[in-house]
C-alpha cells in the first residue's frame, strides 16, 4: 500500500499544491514555516479523518478562505482508492472513499494504516493522562473497529451519567434506578475496553523494549506501566464505593477514562528524571513499536511520516532508521527536514528510489 498522488486546496498555509509520490521515500525540504509539516498532516488527515496537530477542524482552513480539500489516491491491494477529506465553514466535515461519503468516520479508521513521528510527540511525556490514553486507543482502533465503537459508546454514556449527576445536584434529588442503568452499561463496556488495553500492552511492551534497546544500544532500562483502577476492583464496585464523591463532584470520578501509562527510566518517571535525549529515544521506540505492531497485526506496511527528522535524532541514528527501508522493514516513507543536502545524502545511502520536494 502506498500514496500515489496528493492534491491540497486551501489547506492551512497552502493555497494549492499537487504531488506525485515515489513508492518508497519522499522528502519535503525547505525553511521552517514553509509548510512541510502541513503536507504530512494532510496525509495523516486521509488516514484518520482529522489533523494530528489541530483539534479544531476549522483551523485547518487557509486564512481568509471558506473551505479546504485534501484529496489522495492510494494503491492498495492492486487497486486505486481515492480518499477525500473536505470541510466548509459552518458545515460538517466530509470524508469520502471513491466518491462515497462515510456515514461514520470511525468506519474509515484502519483502512489506511499510518504512523506519524513528530516533535509534538513530546506531549505523550509532558501532558496529562488523556494524551497517553489517546495513543493506546489510536493504535488499537486501527486494528479493532469493535473496540473503537465500544469506546465511542462508553464516552457517550459517561457524558449522560455526568449530566444526570448534575441534574441530581441542581434539583436536590436522587434516582438510584436510573443511575444503575448507566452503571451497568459502563461496567460492561469498561470491562471489555480494560481487557483489550491490557492485552494490547502485554503484546506491545516487548516490541517497544526491543526497539528501545536497539536505538540506545541497551544503555538504559525503561518501562511502560499500565495504571487502571479496574486492575484492583470491578467497575460496578468502584461506582458503589465512589457514589458520594461523584454526587459532590457532579461527574464520574472512576472508570477506564482515568487509565494512564507510566513512562519510567529505571524506576523513576522519565518526565522528571530523563534527559532530553533519553526522552527522544523513548518516544522514537514507542512510535517504531506502534509501526511494527500495526504491521504484524494487519499484515499491511503502514505509511510512515517522519516530521522534522533531525529534531529527534542525530545523523547516525537517522541513518540507522532510514537504512531499515533497505530490509523491507518500512513501506512508504515521508520525511521532512530543513537541510536538503543532509537529507539527500542519507536517503541516497539506502540505494532506494526517492523523490525530493524543495518547498
């Protein structure tokens, strides 16, 4: 599977652009702020139906314009697949496959497997638990649509339960029967999600450790620890024990929406005790493990986007990663960098076909 062509119209700072890509390596080079990352984000958009960097969809429309269009043609299983994502101000975003609109964006997730490695991945270490949960969920969802639907349903019911708790407080009333209906539904969904997250991490962590040892030459000991309240007690029991607290707070304080991953170096949080270099190595290993996990489970080589590649690693490590293209570890690779000569020298060393786009 690979991306053959990409057309952009009014996307972020790009008025109009068209690209024909190499099946192996594609490099976008140019000064900072010229739009390299935006092109990678457009490719991400075609896989996930949303931006990796801008949570507000309307912010992806070029300043002063009314709409954007991202149009890509992929070759998958020897046939062309056209994916188009577009948004007009004041309207719903549209995602189409071969001119047929998706009723649910979630049905598209996993069709174009893709992994992005970006400087903004630092958020996985420095931000709160929601960012790390999103990471787990995005990997599992690319391979398991049932999981994604369960997650969407769980979030809807949590919102309903929270609204009910607010209603009780505002009206100084309480209906245990109504609350118990939500509790039962959340228990079933939450238990299933917890089991899938736990199984995923049991499979994922050894792959992560292998990549981390390779990148650092086994110089450091790191670990990922899954933290979930459901490890201790069933969700129904947690709801019962925290009912008084939830009524005071007027929201649901326990459940899988509170899960987290602890990233550790030695036995200490990497956020506080890891150097910048150690954190970068950790994140690269995390994303390469994501790539390998999706590849193993789906049987498809995901597209790999490597944004601002030298922000992450020194030239030796970049060479090491790009060399992996040689042994068919990777499929199609997209790289952005500020130095054309540096990028071209490393890419040439792979003896693979490539295209260099000077922006």
